[in-house]
C-alpha cells in the first residue's frame, strides 16, 4: 500500500507525539500540582469544605521541594520506627531512673526516722 492509501496511525505510534512513558517521565521529573476546593453550602451556610492538594513527582524531586513525610512516618519507614522506639526507650529509662531515685530517697528517709 502506498503512503497516500495508508491509514493514519494512532497518536504516539508514528513518532510524531510523545508516548505515555515519555509523558510520565516528564511529569515525575518536573512535578505537577493539582489543587482544588470542594464547598458544600446550604442556604449560604457553609457545611463542609474539603481542600484537595495533589502533588505528583518522583521521590528525588519531592525531596528537592522539601516533601519527605514518608521518611518520618513510623508506618512507612523502618528508620522512623527505629527512631521512635529509641526515643521511647530513652524516655522510659529516664522515668525509671527518676522512680528509682525517688524510692531510694524514701528508703533513706525511713532509715533516718527509724
């Protein structure tokens, strides 16, 4: 079949457009923000407001933007979970030492009175 009789290829297959992988790579590299608000009013009384903010970016790009909440969430990060357990362990040891010192002070006071 000649070029004149050939049917056009779907978008992206003839090399003239970007394919989905290229588009996704660009979005992840640059990042994209989608923002919107949903408000539900009844007789000019605001009943509900939902603010939606969606950021689509690669992990590296998100870190460049200062977004790294997943690194500090104990449910998502073993390092964050370990840090949290270390802090709790330290706090419990301090509380135990304070209780032991209090008990030792009471024992010393009882010996002096007796």
